């Protein structure tokens, strides 16, 4: 059994709305996107973080 991985995220405002990224423990981007509002971007990040297992798979395949 392995320990759950930790993830971090960033939100940044841009001309068309908000960009977001999710990073693994090594600082590698495992998910990213853009939304028109900050609330929508935060909801997307929250959804990605709740799906931790799929993020772990994305992190492994990106390596």
C-alpha cells in the first residue's frame, strides 16, 4: 500500500478569465485549464483534487 500523493494548484487571472494548474509533489503539471470566472476555475481545481486517483495516474504517465 502506498501513501496518498500531495498536490498543489495555482490560479492566475488572464484577459479571457482565469487559468488554473495542478502540480504533483515534484512540481510537474498534471492538469490545467481555463475558465471565464474565478469561481469556475476554483471549482475545476477542486474537482481535480477530489479525483486524486486520476491525478496520480496522470502524474505517473506524464513522467
